[in-house]
């Protein structure tokens, strides 16, 4: 799927230099960077979304005691 990305001039130049020095395409490095960081971004942004729902009382939370009792782990 084609996607367009605008980069700051310095990042564009660094990407051009890296591609030229290694013989790989800029698209290769852009793809690698996105795939490398996507899990982290999902974790951060989804956690922020969940926290917001908790703060607004829209997300159920459980205490450690409740979880241990439910899983029959209380000793």
C-alpha cells in the first residue's frame, strides 16, 4: 500500500545518505523503522487510551486481592 511521509530536511538527508552508503532503498529503511517501532507505539497509545477510560470510570479495574481470589491463588 503506497503511503506518503513528509520528513524534516535533516531526516531526509540522513535517510538519503544511509541509502546511498548501503545500497538499500529509502523505502527499505522507512519500512524497517516503522516495523521496529510499531509495537511500542501501539503499547503506549493504547495504554494511554485505557488509562483515560479508567479515569472516566468507563473501564473496570480489579484489585490484586480480587484477582487472586478469582484465580484461586489466595493463600
